[in-house]
C-alpha cells in the first residue's frame, strides 16, 4: 500500500511538514490581579470551562530533547506560583521553532507586551513581582534544549555554555532525572523583566535563548500532570496538594514522504 501512496504523491513537493496541534485558546483566570489603586485582589473564577483539557496532544515527529521536574507538596516548590507556570505553558504549547531561529523565552511566552497574561508571584527574594514563577518553565525548556544539543546565547547574542541560573539555590532545579533511560539533569535558567513606565511594554533583564540548529522545525510540547483544578486556590499562588510532574519535549516535525506517512498513521490511529 505504501508503494502506491509514494507513486501518487510523487508530484507533490517533498518538503512538507505537518502542522503541530495547538493548545486550546481558553485561558486560566488570574488568581491575583492588581487593582487600579495598586492593591492585590483575589480572583476566584476561571476562564476555561474545562481547564483539564487545555493541553494539546503530542505532535508527530522524533523527540530530540526533553525535560521533567518533580514537584512535591512539602518542599519549596509549593511556594512557586504554579498558576503562572500554567499560564506560561499555555502561551508556549505548540509553538514552532524554525531552523536557524533564535528562540527567546521572554518573547515567546508573551512577557514583553504592555499588558502580559500573568499574575503576581514570588521572586528569589520572595517579593511579589509580575509573572513570578515562570522560571520553572524557562528551566524546563532550557533542559530540553540542552538535551537536544542546541547552543545557548545571551541577550547580546553571544554564545554561552549554560543559561544564567538563579542567585538563590532551589533544590528542585537540581534534580537529575531519567527520560527513556537517558540521564537528563535539569538546566536552570532564570528570566526577569521590568517596566519603568506603565504606558510602555515590559523589557528584558534576563532571558533564556537558544538557536535551533537541527535543520528541522521543532515543536514545543508540555505535559503537566496537574491543571488549575488541582491547585488550592484558597492559598496564595495556587499550591499543590500532592506530588506532581511537568514534562516538556521538543519534537522535530517530519518532512517529505515521512510527513505523509506520519499523517496516514495518525489517520489510521483515529
């Protein structure tokens, strides 16, 4: 059957890639937002009718890099803004990274707009800052990029061996995990933004950037084991009640006839 398909498709350009599945457009409501007067107020409602289904299925293609973080309800991870973590995942799920493209976490996670879709969360000094906690997601992506052998650069475009870590030691950023029987240590990556003028966009202080040198289109895919429904929203920042994980993988989209065979296989599976 495949030989017949190859003949039928012979006149179609070889370099065809399958568009990856994108995350739902529904979003999570902020747990905390800033009132016009500057005080912090709680927001209990959700924007998603079913937050458990906001994550897209894994795209086709070979996994070239991955990462995982284990979170425990009794360790310091419980103090992170996991609501902001879920916000960042929703911003990045299904993103393309094209061959030769420089991936900027701050740009792709929508941290540089005038109004950004994040809550207040604690920073390394336990100060409340906008988008506090998203470093968990930049760290996961840095881990996957390092696992894939992709080169990192700093904000000035200069090559660096590793992204900039936090000034404070976080135990859960120093796990050494095994993914498909491969030893994958976590690569810590701090990010930070600032805004001096309310009328202007946010600006980068620290970013996590790498270059897609694979020659293939990469797709970001997250698999958190929890949704907003699993967070204790009566506590600041949405605390977890039991052990959870967040996985990330970089998928290299198939090209040419491989793309068509992947499409046929996916249709057969459905």
